[in-house]
């Protein structure tokens, strides 16, 4: 799996500060290490983080270790990718559809 220096890991502990209080749109990938479709999404998110880094923050949240936030946002299927603006979910995609994810980012940045 490729790793972008522009994709950060988020946890229950820093979610509010880094996502809800962010000064620009934030993409959060709710994923788990055992999830094969989640691994398919990783390169797409790396590309988005590298291309849109000045316009959007990109975070990955492991739902197994951060169940509080996952539960709060009703994450039932992964990968779930959400975009937050001003502390509110404005868009989301469930599944590993690269075209949908890129369209969602373009629409919200």
C-alpha cells in the first residue's frame, strides 16, 4: 500500500480538533486493516491528498480502534469516505469507487 505524506491518521481523541474545527474541507476515510476494498481506495486517497493538499485535508480513521467516532457517524460499511466542512458532513461515498470519490472531492473543494 502506498503512503502519501499528505494523508494523516486521525483518532477519536483528535477528531474534533483536526476535523470538526478545521479551516478547510476535510476528507475522512473510515477503514480497517482487514478490509480489502479499503486497501483499493488507499492509492486514490494518496493521489487526492497530493493533488488537492492545499484545498482539503485527508485523514484515515481505523474504525476498529476508534469506534466512538465511527458509531457517532453511523459507519456500518467500509470504506466510507466523508467530507466535512465547518464541522458538518457535506458529502459521502460508501465503497471503493475511485470516480465517485474524485467527483465528490472536486465538488467540495
